[in-house]
C-alpha cells in the first residue's frame, strides 16, 4: 500500500481530490444515464470507483489511491478515474505520471473543462508555461465566455513577456468588463516599455471617454515626462479629445505658466476656443502670438483666420486663407477637411456681401 504522508501539501491535495472525485462521479453518472449500464470489467470499475469516493469522504487517501489504481487497470480509458488519480500522484511527487494521465483524460474527453484546467495547472506546477499556455489557449477557444480563463492567460502572457498576446487579451477583457484604470495602467506600462507614445495617448484618451472622472492620466503623465509643461500639454490634448474642454483649457493654462511661448499650445488653445466661440479676443491674442513665433505656418494661419471668422471679420480671414493655400502643398490641402471647410465658409461670407 502506498504511504501518503499527511503534510500540508497532502491535505491540500486531498481537498482537491475530493472535489475531483465528486465532479468525476457526476460525469460517470451522467454517462450512465445516457448509455446502457457497463458490463464486465467496466461495471466492476464503476463500483470500485464509488468505493474510492467513500474512502475519500472517510479520509482514507491510501485506500482510495489503491482502489483508483485498480479501476485504471480494469478501465484504462476512464477519464474520470484518471482525473481523480492525478492529485494523489502529485501528492506522491509523481507529477509526470499525473500529467500523462491528464493528457490522456483530455484526449478521451476533449470537451471537459475541469480536465483541461487541471492539466494546465499541472504544467504550471512543473514549470512548463509553454505547454500550459497551449492548453489555456485551446480552452479559451472552447469556453470564450469564461472570464477566469482570460485572467489565467493574462498572467501567463505577462510572466512570459508576450506583450502582443497580453495586449490582445486585455482588449478581450475590456469587451467583457469595460474600460478600467487597472487594465489601462497595465497597457500603458507596455506602451512605455515599447516607447509607443501614440498608443499610450490613445489608451488614455479611450479611458477618459469611458470614465471622464479617471485620474490616471493626471497621475501618470507627470511621472513619465520630465518637463511639467509637456505633461500639461498632453493632458490638455487628451481632455479635448475626450470631449472635456474645460479641463483641457485648465491644463493649457498650466502649460503656459511654465512655457508661455509654446507656439503649438497657443495655437491649439486658440483654435479650440474659436470652435466654442469662447473668449475670442483671448483666442486672437494667442493665435497672433503663435504666428509671431512661427511665421508662415499654414496650420497657425488657418487658426487665426478661423478666429477672425468667428468675430465676423471675414475679409481679414480670407486674406489669411489665401496665404494658407499658397503655403500648403496641393496634396496636403486636398487631405485637410478642416482647411477646405474653412475656405468654403469664409468665401461664402465674403461673396454674400
């Protein structure tokens, strides 16, 4: 008889075995309800299997192990028996045998979730993450509705530094659970590691659109950027893209405190004010300053023209837009929807007088 020492490890395994036996007994009963009762050695194996369960309930792990081994001899293709034996073999430090049994069990019953889950855990216990990952990915194909599988995949991808797969898993999790600061933070860490500023900002923008009260961008960007003015600029851009211009203007104001002659911030701030027809005199001052700093910049000239348009100064706006058309390459002008709309609307106002 095999002597299983009742250490903490064995107690844990015994608890797992009890669950395994109960689940596998359910499987056997379900099969018996659908099919004629087994005969010969299979029928005998079923009775011995039930006796093994009773031994487990009584706390007699050694006896249960011997009974299950006998079941395996009588019915080597009984996946439930293999599943029940695996935890006991682990307790006996026969991890490789437990793994072989579970690989066979999953082949015999490929649609059984619990068998595949135990096999994945055995691979992890044996420090075989690649094999575990194959099982988990196959499980996710079969049971895509189970969120816990996604979490297991995420943990594995992270441990193996498989960032592409990790990002894809995070995206699937967001479809199920929605945007969250925790997931966004993990994705941002990957983008920082990759020096992918574009994706980082897109992620924070998406988070703000889903959760306008999120403080993650405010907490994160000043840590990532050395210059406060750069952090405030990006925060202003993010909040504008997320549809919160009041917050955006606060951060642009903060940026200009540190860097009052930031031409891009002056231009963007002025343009966004003009779109809302707010503080147009201030917008004009900022736009003129950006044009002083960078003369003949068609983007900045377009902004000033649009501010003047909002003030009803159509002739001045048209003069600037004529200059914009001279400065822009034809292909750039063709691809700029905003500039073309500005030209059309300004021309209409001038021609209507």
